[in-house]
């Protein structure tokens, strides 16, 4: 069931087309005819192979999940106080027109872990969802994934 839309003074009622997916926690959204990279707040998905990153176990699966959810769909962005990261990406919570909260879905389904480096307003909720995903062995918490990615998950926990 989709998560209810959470209201915030830093959110917009405007929906934007998601044109691409960089990896499991970064998408590209078309805003005023400009492609904008959006980093999902509170989510840390395994990396895919890129110019600055080495592929991590379960990275392709996490990226495929995010792509299936977002590409070609319209999304609404909600921001916190810090609107960009050090790489110039827009930081946001992402919602679909039906109210589904993408950041939360990635954690619930086990395609990413909670990003704990910086506090964010839904951190406690995300930690609860992560704990439940671990218990239910979803996504990267499946036994065969755990056996192949012990180092990855230890650094994220």
C-alpha cells in the first residue's frame, strides 16, 4: 500500500518526468526542460559500475528496481534544508502521483539501506523499515546476498 503523502513547506505540488536512473539511489528528472540529477535522501543503495564507482554486489538489482519504479513516471520532489550535495545533485524525497514514497519503498523492499551519515526527518521510520526488511530477508538481506556481500553490509549497518 502506498505511503501517505507527507506534507512539508519545502515540497512542491509540481510533478516532473523521470527520464533516467543513474543507480539505485539517484535518478534524473526533467525540471523546466533541464535534466536534474536527484539523490534520494536517506537511501544508500549498492553502487553500480561508473566513472567514479566500482560495482557493489546487488547494485544492478537495486538500480533495476529504481528504474522499474521511476523511469517514464512523474514524480514530486520534497526537500530538506540542504537542497544539494557536494556533487551538485539535488537532494530530495520522491513521491509518485499515487502517493507512493520512493525513498521509503527502496528501504522496505531491501534495495537499499538507511543512509546514516547525516540525520534526516524520516530516519527513525526508515530504520524501522530496514529492520523489518532484514527480518523478512528482502532484497539485499536475502541469505545468498548476505553471503556474497558481507563487507558491503557491515559498512552500511
